[in-house]
C-alpha cells in the first residue's frame, strides 16, 4: 500500500468513525424559535386553496442533528387519530429538510432548519380537511419528540356569510362597565346537496392565535350567549354574542442592536409597564411575531425581562402570555412578585413579539378564571382577526371531524390611532 492509499484509507476510517459516533451516541437537541405559517408569516397557519406549510426553527446541538418531521391528522380536540384510514400512510413523514449553519455570533443555537410541505418529492401530503399536528423528532427514533405544533388544512366546500357588530352583555352587571363590551359574530350558511344536515356539528371561532382558547357554538347546546339555528332544511345560523374585543397587544421590538446591544434587556426600553385598561394600545401583529433573518449576524438570543406594576395589591397571580409561548397561560410563565412589581425573564431571539399580561387563580394545581382583560382593557377600537371553522361529523373512513367551511374576518378594516 503506497502513501497516497494509506492517507485515503485513514480519512475514510475517520469519516466512518465520525458517522458511527454521531449515530451511536445521542446528543442533546434543543429546538428554538419554532415558527409555522402559510402565506403571511404572522397569521394563523391555515392551508387553503393549495397553499403550503412552512416550518422553520433553530437548533442547539453539538453537531448537525438527523431530524424528521411527522404529520398526524387530529380530531376536533387535537388528539392524533389512530384510525388506519386516516393515518396517511406514505405521506406523513418529511426527511429532506434544509440545513444552514448560523453565524458564529449566535451562541445559543448552531443550526437553522426549514422546510415547505407538501414537498416537491411527494413524501408529505395533507389529504384530509381538518386539524393537523406536526412533530419534530429524531430520525432514528421517532419517539423522541423535540418540539411540536398545530395547523389547519381546509377544503372550503361551504360558503360562510359572517357578520360582526358591536354589542353589550346585558345578562349581568360589570364593573368597570367596559367589560360589558362584546362583538356579536353571526355566521349564516346554506348546506350544499352533497352534505347531510344531521352531520353538521359546530362552529369554532379562533381569535388571532389563541388556538387553545376557541369559542365554540355547538348545535347541541343553546344558551343566551351561544345560539344555533337550523330551519329543518339546509339553512344554518351560528351566533356567538360574548366575544370581548380586548385591547391591541403589547409589543417588544428587539431588532435594534444599538438599542438592545447587551445580552440582558428589558422588554420595554423605559422598563416598567402598567395597566392599560383605559388606554388603547398601538397597532399590533394580531398575535404573531417576526424574527430577525437567521443569516443576520445580529440574529442572536437575549434574556428579556418583562415587568409590570398592577394598579393595586389585589393581583396575586400574573402570567406572561404571548407569541413566544403560543398564547398559552402556563405555570412556568408565572411572574415573580417583587414588592408589587411582577417580573419574568425569558430568552428570545431578536425580533418583534406580541404579548400581554393575564391573571388567573390556581385551583387544585390548575389555572382557573383566566382573565385576559383586567390589566389590558376592552374596547371596540381593537382590531382582531377571527378564524371561523365549520365542522362536519363525516361518516366516511370510519368517521372523522372534517372542516367543510372556513372564513377569516377582521372586525375592522383599518387600524387607527
């Protein structure tokens, strides 16, 4: 064996050893800044009319991870189905993801990964209209789920004619009286001949990005605030009379490196925040967020401290909620009470984020009586997006929750100061 052959053999052994090491010894993989969208990146991910779903995120790991994205069709409660007819065999796994190495200035993540689905190679398809979940997993062991998210696929077979108007709740007394202000949303439809009226199930309304807190108008439960009407033929009406408008979200913009140049920063440059109950907020992203482009040298992570002083000592449990935690009120986002100033520090990638402060009671280790309005206000001037989904109990394929109608509306066409 000559010297050249010996060198090539040595390099081959080293390469195989590296690959074996990577596959044989698990590494810690952390997913950060996960984002899924279709069309406008700040909107709720709803695939309609042949649109694709874009998923991208940063990864912190010692070396390039081998990742897979698995897609599962779900029921109305986001539970993945085990129905063999709905498993989408051969069309639920994404292998070919785009990998990028982040700039050396980014110390909290090493790689950026993205993909668009359905993909050009045909490995992923979404043949059913309804709720879907995706799971980012280890490619060798898909039981290792590093992160997950939700989205909608819609085949819009039924036209929804929806109106929204200002109203007041009159079935109880509110103080302050602004809490009585609501939007009255009514959706009218005529069911096409190919659908059976008895299988029309419910209307779901999602405000901005609050997937976990939908407004449901169910055909089986009529109340003063949620009403369903069927004329016995093919005309249906769904009405929700209790949707509070809230306020424009608070917003932190961390993109300016000259303004937020240190590793630690305050969510607001001026520091402390206060109640906005009687103060209308500025235009927001309707619950979305925009990240600094991953190729940017300043697309770094910083520790951001949020601080609010409520108007009195009656607030015991204040939670930070926003686009960075999918608008979920979670125990780990409870703010620390520092002599009447509530604080919470979280790590965020540079960008713009909508957020707000929420109060809640802890009852038997669960969060109850979630209040979105006491610290934020409630006014008709607020601009919200509302996503309406009409569900149908389709008996085909063993039965599943199918979305047959979809509409996105704004309560106002233009935001004004």
